[in-house]
C-alpha cells in the first residue's frame, strides 16, 4: 500500500467523522429548539419506516424468482401429453 493511499483513507475517515459529529451536533441543537424534540422523533420514526420498507423491497426479488419458477412448472403441467407411438398390430 502506498503512503498516498493511506493518507486518502485517513482523510476519508476524518471527513466522515467530522460529518457524523456535525450531524450529531445539528440534531442536538434541533432538539433544544421549541418543538424540536418532536421533529427529531418524527425523523427517527421516518427512518425506522424507511428501513422496514427497504427490507420488504429486498424480499421482492426472491418472490419474483419463485413466481417465475412456479409459472414454468405450471406451463409444463398444462402441455398436452405426448402421444406414445405404439407399433400397429398387423391386420389379420
């Protein structure tokens, strides 16, 4: 690993840490305002709902694959059975 890459990773971590600290500070200031705690609670509830919806949406892909498989199986069951060719008996 080069020193340039290490320095970039450290700078990224530092930037992310500063952003996280600024976000926490902003939330603290918001909660200190009149009605601010209510706004913070609403945002937290919204975050929880978005997380829940995200989990449900991720499950849709698996359901679509399952439905496609079942549709193929059903199509196979609906096909008319192939006639078996049996040798004709010679007429006597």
